[in-house]
């Protein structure tokens, strides 16, 4: 059996604003931006170096979907971004005035901090312990 998660959707309010945040602030790569209709686009971004999973930036199309923007997990950390250089990426967050929810700490699995994305979704920034 061979399975993997290809995409994870994040509900956003505006495609271009979301693309700018993820590519210019977090330095993700824009993989695809295809117009599907007058109101829908297929927009994929992924961290540099990511092999499989990308984030689908999905614009809210209903009032109910709008209520999920920034709170897709009920306030829990939603996504886990591994890095090869915690200090570089943490300083980038600070330089771009990204809200830090939990300051850096050393845990059994590595160095970690929690930050909010443009919409309030919580992310762990993690530099795993090298084994």
C-alpha cells in the first residue's frame, strides 16, 4: 500500500492576500494558481523543500465557511512546520511582526515555538532534534 496526504486546505478570505503572506512572509513556494471559475481558484503553496504535502488556499464560499477562517481546529495548533534552522525562521517571524503565541522552548522532540498565521491559525515551528 502506498498512501500520502497530498494537500491540506486552509480556508482564507482572499486568494492574493493569502498567497502574499505564505510566499513573502513564510517564504513558501507558489506551486499552482489556476482559475477554476469567476470566484474559485486552485491555489497550492508549500514550504521550500517539501516533497509531497502542499497547502490548498481555499477561499470561503459560504457564510459558514467564513466562520472557520482562522479557527479550523477550535484553537489547537493546526499545522507543524519543520525547519532546518529554527533561529533563522523564528527571527523572520519576529521581523515580520507575526504574533508569537508560545515563546521558543526545548522539548524532547526539538526546539519549538507557536505562532499565528495571517488568519489566526496556530502553527508549531519545530527544529527536530537531529538523531
